[in-house]
C-alpha cells in the first residue's frame, strides 16, 4: 500500500490529504444540500446528484494522478494556443451561448470562462517569466501581458462580473509580485475603473445594452438595504448559520436548505455550517483552505523555475480567493456573486430545461480543474530552470 501511494501520489502529501478530505466532504454535502434541487427537478430523488458527483470526483482524482506525470513545462507553449482558443470560445458564447438570468455563459454544456481562467493564469505566468528583465518597462513588459488579460476579462464581464473581477485581481497581483512598477499598476486600476464606469453609462443611455448591469445593481441595493424581502436568500443563509451554531444539526438534518434556492452551490457554506456547525463546517473548512494556500506558497518559494512559481501562486490564489468570496456570501459579508465553493459545491449547466443529468460538480469542472493543474506544478517542483528555459521560448 505504501509503495502504491509513493508511486502514484506525487508532490505535497499535505495537499493530497486536503484534496481527499474536501472530496469526501463534498460527497456528504452533495447528499445533504441537494434536497431542494431534487424536489424542484426530480421529485425529491437526490441519488442522481450524489452518484454523478462521486463519479466526477473519481475522474478528477484520476486526472490529478495522470497530470502529475505530464511535464508542466509543456503548458507554457500550450498556453499560447489556449489563449486564442479561449478568446474565440468566449466570443462565441457571448453571441450564441445559452442564457440563464440574462447571462450567456454556456455553450454545449461547457462554461468557457472556467477554461479561460486556467489558460490566462498560465499565459500570464509564461509572460512574467519571459519578461522579468523588462517588466518595469510599460510598453515592452506590461502591454504584452495586459492585452490578453483585458480582452478575456472584458469578454467574461457582460455575463459574469464576479469571475471577471476575480480573474483580473489575480492577474494584477501576479504582475505586482512580478515586479511591475506601482505607478504602472495604478494606471491599470484607473483605466479598469474608467472602462467599467463607461459600460454602466452606456447601459443607462441604452437600456438593456448590458442586461446583467441591472442584476448587479439589484444585488448591491438589496445587500445594502437590509430589507428581508429584498434579500431573501441571504436571510435564509443567516438563519442556516444561526441554526448550526457551534456543533450543527447533523448530516442531512438541516432544514433551512429547503428554502435556499442555491443551497448546493452559492450558499453551500451556510448549509455546511447548519449541518456540521461553525467549528467543523465553518472554521474547519477555512483552516483547510488556508493550509492549502500556505503549502502552495511554501512550494512557490522553493521551485527553481519562475514560470512554475508564478503558476503555483496564480492558481492557488484564484482557488482561495473564490473560496473566501463564497464563504463571505454565505455569512452575508458580501452580496450574492454566484461563485460556488471550490472542491465542494455543485452547480448546474445553464440549459433550457435543467435535468438531473446536467448536474456536475464545480470541483471538477472548474475549481478542481484549477487544483489539478496546481498539483502538477507542486508535484514538479524539482524541475530545473535550465530544462524549463529551453521550452518556454
């Protein structure tokens, strides 16, 4: 048994332990938090959701094991192709994607923004490692990095503001760590705010130009107003947290989830606290995610390759950032964003008629995809800079 573990579970054993713990916990939460979803769609039968969730987790674990033996250096070149594929997919989705809540996010059961997040972080890592000597030069160092960031975030923005904002923040932080000048970064933030303000003004001048703007405004207003009627989901989430208190109601025994429309995704953290309490279902999860991030930072500081170092930081920061956004929404610190909890939450394909077979775990389709890639770089931390340099040019 020990030999099998050493043969197939490469990399950081602490990170592997956290992956397995969160995966097992997500199966329990898939059962307990999907009752509302099951009653709305399949007559109360949660089995299809739990079975598919479990199968996808198994596939995800197999992918992690496989990717450990795939040399991470090849992702550098693949990101050059992937960045253009992402732009095309996002553009097609914006024009012809399946809409849900005034947002075109899906095409053929696939959410291109998930793929674009991974590719963009890898591409920015490649560019930062290649241009480390020119990063302080705005024209030669930053412009080649900025244009794909601006384009991809701009294409995601109309349908999914929170994802675009998170991705921009991650890339911005990577540029800061990469050594970009503060005045250049300040001008980037200013330009981003001006661009966003321009879109808002255009939507005011041409009502309906960006339908999601009305949704953003409604969420912000309801969050700030404190009106229970206007902020029903958040109020139910707060009630779930209060019901769970320290030790929770027990697995499957929470009842507020039945009134939470997104108990299995956006508000799964509140469901977790109601059933497992603030100690295990709340603080326990925070600790696991923080350990994951700190282990990633530790490895980031040990790798020989700048490319690998940037990717470890970018992917782990994206994962943790999204985790804390979801947790903040669950305890009513932030307005509703629509960001599920990585590695635990379920989400639905935005199809015209959502069916049980369309349920899939966010943990594998998006955030665990991030963690899969992260695990590759953590497992490959012994790569030599010279070996890497020959392949990223």
